[in-house]
C-alpha cells in the first residue's frame, strides 16, 4: 500500500490550531492530522512542548515526540505576550478547530476565551480538555491524567486486594480524553453542516475515565455494592483470568461464553464442570469462580505456554499472553495489518505505531516524524500575510 493522496483524506481542508501541551490535547490533534487536517501546533519559543524531552531521548528529542506530533506544523509563539496573542487570534480567525488543554481560565485571562473566539470566528469548534472541566467546584484545581484516573474510579480497581493501587503503564486518562474530544469534534462538524455554527466541547479527564466504568454505579445504586480490585480476574465474568504455565510464563484465557466454557472444560479434562448445570451460564459460574480458576490453573501449570496456547486455539477458546514491545514488533499479525510502520525523522528511520482506525476507501496517513521546534514558523506567518520585516521584528522581540 502507498500513502493516500492528500485529496483522498476525509478531513482534508480542515485547519486545526493546537495550543495544548504534553498529551491530551496534542493526542487529539494527532488523530485529526492523520486523516488529513492541517494541524498547526503553537509552542513556546526556545523550550517548545515539554513532551519533546519526555522519556527516552535520541539526538536531543523524545522518541515519543515522533508519534505524538507527526503530521503537524510547528509554530513558535509566546502566548503570554500581547503580540503573540494577536498572531494567535489571526490564526484562529481562519481555523475550523482549536484544541487547548490549559488550566481553565487561562485563555480567558488572555482575552481568548470561548466567548471572545466564537465572536471572532462563529464557525469555530473549540475542544477544551482539563482535569475537572470548565465548570464545577473543582474547575480550578490542577489535574493530570493520573488524578483523573483516580477520581474516575479506575485506580481503585487496579491491582490486587489489600495492596496499593497500581497505574496502567500508559497515560490512559489523557488518551481517553483525547478520544472523547475527537468524537466531540466530529459531532460538532456534522452539526455545523446544518447550522453553520461552531461550538465548544468541554472534556474533563476524570469524566473520560468515569465514562468507561461500565456497571460500577448501577451496582452501587441497587445493591450498595462497591467493586474492589481483583488482580488479573474480572469479577462477575467467569472464567477470565491469567493462569500459570510450567515455563514461568502466564496465559490469559477468556472462556466466559457458555459454549466456549464447555469446550474449555472438555479440553482440560473436567467434563464434570462442563456438564454441571450450576455452571451453564455466567451468573452461576461467577459464584464458583475459584473452583473453575483452580481447575484451569491445575491444567495450564503442567504445560508450557506454547502448548497451552496451541491447545486452546485448536478448540477455539480465546487466549493469549502479555506482549512486550519485542513481541509486538515481531508479530506477523501486527505486521500484516500495518500496525508497525517506519517514519523518517531528523535522527533517522524510526518504528512507530500505525494509523487507526482503518478506513477502507480513505485511510489515514502516516507522514513523517514530529517537526523540529519552530520549523514552520516562517511559512505559517507568511500565510497570515505578515511581511518578512514583521516576522523579523517578532523574532527579535522573542515573540516567535
């Protein structure tokens, strides 16, 4: 497959201004850029987005940067200065979408709140991502993804009973907020076709996590039941757990469908459990989860991981094992579906995740790695009509 032509991309023609930093806002604009939107990322002069120096660094730039910032143009602009704010307003006046994840009230302090910007550009769609949202008693509290994960209910369920809660190894609260934000943008774009007007999208980190918490609240409301951490098990869904193998590894088995459960029990030689009427359906099995898990573990612990997976695949029981980065980049299915791609960066070729979701007729673009700081400043300002002399003046005053 070749990279899709720019004209084939579904968001071609949309202009996005990104004012965010780090993860939540920039991840949302990354997704839009992959499908054709022109993304202009505003960064502070000299320092840039802090993500440029997060985690593993090569040649002075974070490897994460080349995933998070592909398909973006970098404009350096000091938004704390009036001249910088004026340039930003000129850019936003021509934009379809503005994405920001500053502390609530920051843009208002600069005279760039929603009321100001929507008056400037009535078609503007503005995505605002913050810890607690733009309203409510907690709006002014500082909030990162980790806090959203805690308040949203996820952290309490992560880990094993009686042990400190653990975090998912990625910034899941930020990323979920980005996904909700992109959904909101696409909804607003659809509505704008009818009304001709933009709108503001208010996404809170804690609400994005809370929105994924399934039946947590109804169960508490009806039964007073407070769900607790359960390690690798999934309470109320049985069997679905991790099980030991004799080579020191683990397999994950999801045998919770009724017919799947019967095939699994037959495979491990427990026809008594397969035929037990108490265990025919999930509600009954969940009352005897320890019995079922012990039977599966007794079977798996006498075999290697490869033997267990081969046997389970043969009888069509969903199973797998926890992939490491090394497993992922070597896996033939990942490769066949183009989920491991190579981009060109200033530091050379780099393996990165592929583009999601996969559209049959207008797939997204991979592009190149993230831009160098201020790489497109001159081009963007020229596009706004600024002369070379004006741009030189902005540079001399440290505005860009």
